[in-house]
């Protein structure tokens, strides 16, 4: 693997890790918010904001999934399915 490919691989790994961490934090916020639904003072996110965060989780998950398969392809790992 060339030095350029190695840098691309390292950057992809960093981006993937950051996206996965962000997805995890958003999911934790959504879980906390839903736990407050029946309480007082209630959830801190209204339906619109909660929906926007769910859309973000879907986008981040798809992007992370694509990056995972790019990573697999770059390091030539056998996964049994083509890169999307």
C-alpha cells in the first residue's frame, strides 16, 4: 500500500469513528428524551426536533455503512458482498 493510500485509509478510519460516535450520542439523546415522555416536565425535544435527529441518525448510519465497505475494499477484506 502506498503512502497516499495509507493516508486515505487513516482518514477514512477517523471519519468512520467520528460518525459512529456521533450516531451513538444522538441515539443516547433520543433514548433519554423518550424516557421523559410521560414525566414532568416532559421531553426536551418536540416531535419536529426528534424527527430531525432521527433523520440525522439514518443519514449518519448510511454514510458509515458506505465508508465501512470502502474500508473493507481498501484493505481487501473478504466480506461476501459487493461494495454498494
